[in-house]
């Protein structure tokens, strides 16, 4: 007979108690009937892994055996499309984000799925984009950056992880809202090289996901962080103003990762997963692990709330995509 430590025994009891507290109804009575698969549409080791694997670990104790399936390729489109074609029984889920759920279906001619092929379940984390400039740029806030850009057309450049990323679309939206600024976009294959070129002065500005690394570079005086794109200031970086505070009320964008299921998945199963996830996200240690990576955990999400966020992201990005000619690349 196997032996258990006191800690293992307490954890088992806690998981069982949490599971019993989640109501079952309809098709959720027999759910899950086999292991749950979470498709991360990227390779192992990236931000998707850092977000999805802790959730998988929690669900194993709350719902039953759960595992990660990495299906990368085409910027996340291949793995996302594979889940859209799965049986809508809650056993194949997707860790999606603004790129996979909004930008790719709006800009790709044939990604293999559409915006409406999924049901939102729960937003796990959100993150801010931040405007980071080289110290040589004479600007202490977004207003001064705009004034400097207007006085020096085509002298400034901004780096992003690539064309048609959220970073790129926010950059173009910034230019439009500021009065058609003439700032050159420099796309990279990832944000790491863009950040290196910012530090060395090869480019003037980077629009990047807020991270501990960027905060450290700012504290060292190698870059300057001007504004974040969230509605409110970040709890982990309260000294950085929002773009809204900086005179740009419509420059709002939050990156997010969350859970999705094929569109015909039953309401009872969606609710079952959401309630189990809410229980998991209440864990202080899990929240701390996300915040340590520069992410804001969402302990108060739901299918309806998350769907509204997805819809809002679509509504805000679609006009920008159309205006700069990215439709159906």
C-alpha cells in the first residue's frame, strides 16, 4: 500500500473538497470521462507554457487527469485550428490569446478557423504593453514623445515582435490617434532583439509586453518607460502612467491568455471548467507565480466576462487592421 506524507494527504483532501464544491448539471455530470488536453499553440518553454502548465497542474487535482499538448506553427494558427475541429465535449481545450483568437483570423486568408469557432471560458492572465524609449529621446511622457515626433518626421523608429502583432497594431493606432505621426515601424522576429537594439540606440522606441526585464533596464537607466496601455496602472509598476492618463483616452490594449473550447460545447461543461478554474485562480501562490513573470492573474473571470473582452479586442483592432491594409494577408 503506498504511503503519503502529511502534506500530500492534506493536498489530496483539499482538492477533493474543492471538486465537491463545484456543482454538476446536465452533461457535466459525466465530465470529464477521460483526460483533458490543453493545446498550447506554440513550442514548449515560452510564455504559453508558463501560463498553461500551472493551470494544468491545478486541474489535475480539481477535475481529473489533465495534460499539455504543444502544437506550434504558423504563429499559433495550426494548433488553434486543430482545437476548432475537435469534438465539443470539453476534453480538448485551447490556451488562446489576442493573436490566435482575433488578429490571425482577421488578417490571414485561410487560417483554418474563424473568430466565431470558439467559446470563451476563462481569462487566466492579462498583460500590458509599454512604450519604452532610448534615453537619448527627449521625452518624459507620451505628450512630449508626440511633440518630438511631429518636430522630427521619420527620425524616430519603433520596434515590435513583427507585423500584425498586437504590439504593431497598438503602434499604428498610437500614430493615428496622435495625428498621423511619421514614425517608422521596424518589425523583428521577437521582442528580445528589438529590446537589445533599443538599449544600443539602433531604434528609438519599443512597444513591448511589460516585463521584469524592462523594469530592470529602466532602473539601470538604459531605457525609459513612458506609459502602459491598460485601463489602470499596474500593481507591479505603479509609477508608470497609463496612456489614458497621458492624454490618449482611446489608446487602450491588454494582452491576455485564456481558455477556449470548440463553439458547440455544452453550457454545463463550459461552466464546470470555469468554476474549477476560478477555484484554482484563487490560490495565492499561483497568483504570485504569474505576477513574478510580469502578468496580472484574473481571479474574477467568467465565460461572459471573457467573451466581452474578446469582442472588445476584435472591435478595437479590426479598424486598425483595415486602415493599414493588413486585411487578408
